[in-house]
């Protein structure tokens, strides 16, 4: 009888001792980037977006409409497919910001891991925390690639949700000798303070919740990981030679993008994947001008992250790195989890009292 691929819930993985260690995540991400450069890993992303008006027609949701002002609803269903040398994966993501009003994560992910040759399912796993943890590898890989020779730099982090928390863990671990302070800002300020209280004692670098952008000009490394529906800073707020890692939606002002395109370095984790959903600031900059990022971006110097040479120092010009979230990163992190804990015969440590760490 053919074996049915088993589903592993978050609780199941906790009982097996699954731990998303930042060193392992960083290693998996670097392997993914290496295989992408060598043409061994490929992927695509499709997104179905829904009209907010349809949600607000429902009487049970109408009371929350004012609470979501300034925040992207992000109501969409995404499918991320990828294949590598040994495994393939499909991640299905359902997202809606209103979920937080009911005590649930904004998005929920499910990952199907398959053999890359037969394409038979090996297992199905809850991928919600895997998604947040793999997104944080953009911060650790960027830190290593651009700031490895720097010292005493400050980081400004917009956002204080699950992804921001993973970023703090990653930067605290890999930036102990590089980063002096991580400033955290959120819309209300409450979540930023909560994040600092939760992670401050174990972060590895000083954390500080800030109510405004006054510290932003002092920061060489800036990360947007919020769910804001509008730019989170004005061009005069930010240093002229900062590196901005854009992980959210429409958070970067058009004037700053224009300055980067004119005299700086513009990078995407994948130009095509950033362009097609047309939901992030860089893609919107082109679409609002009647073009697309995919059409014009390469002619203006926009390049893919995998094609940017490793550097030991940050560029002395404005740099914008826009990331939509590559399926290949999910694949390599999920493969690590499978090989270490979920594969039949893999080591199993039944630690029922230990939660999965991300």
C-alpha cells in the first residue's frame, strides 16, 4: 500500500523538537542563493488578490474597518512553487490583516514538500513560522554581504510583528560585532515596546523602541517589515548612503526610489516576481508611470540579488533591496526541517514540553 504523506502541525513539530535555529536558517538560505546562481533552484509565485469592498459588505467585519486604517488588508491567496536539486515544494499562503483582530496570525502557510524527480509528496507541514523565519534570512544575508567589514552601525526596523521578531533574532546573532543598536518603530508604538521587552534581554545587541524617525538618519541599515499602507518615512528622514531592505508593501516614498535609480543601487530578490504582483513600492513606482518594473527596471540598472557580487563593505550610495519572498528560500528551509526531524528515520527528540523555536 502506498504511504500517504503525513501532515505535521505546529504542535507535532514542537513535540519532535523542531528548532528553527538562526545559524541553520542562514546556512539554508545561503545554499538556496548559491543554487539559484548556479541554475539549480527555480521557482514561481502566483497571487490572487481580493477586493476590500467585499469584506466590508459583511456585517461581522464592519466594526473593524476603522481599526485597520493605515494598514494594508493584504487579503490574498498565494501559491509559491519551487524545485531544487533534491526536493520540490509548494507553499500555499492565505493572508488577511483582519485575522489579527480575532487573535490569529495575519497569514497562515502550508508547505507540501516533494521529491524533485518523482514529484511525489513526502510530507505536508505547517509553514507559518517557517515563512517568518525564512524572511528574516534576507536581513542576515544582507548584513553579511554588505556590512561584514563595518563596525558600530545602527539599524532602524519598521515593524514589530512576527517577521520583525525573527529579524531581531537574526541580526542580534550575526551582528554582535557589527551593530551598535537596533531601533524599532511601529504604528502604535505599543507593539515595538512589547518586542523590545520580549527580546531585549536575549537579542545580543541593544534594542530601543522609538516613537518617531529622528534616529533614522543615523542608521546605515534600514528595514521595512511593517504592514503599512503608505510610506513610513520621508526622503529627508533617511541617510543619503543608507541601505534599505524593503520587505513590506508600499512603504518607500517615490522620491527616495527616484534617487536610488538615479545615483544608487536598486536590487530585487527577483525582478519578475516583484514586478508581477505590483504591490510593493518599487513595482508601484513604475506602474504609476504607466510601465512595469519588469519592462524598464533592468534598463535603469535594477538587478537580481543573486547577481550582486559579495561585498565586504556597504556601498557609499543609496541602496534599495526589494524582496517579495522567494519560494526557493521556503523550499530549502522546509527541506532542512524535513531532513533533520520529519523524514522517516530522522532523529526524533520527543520534547512535548518544548515549543518550536523560531
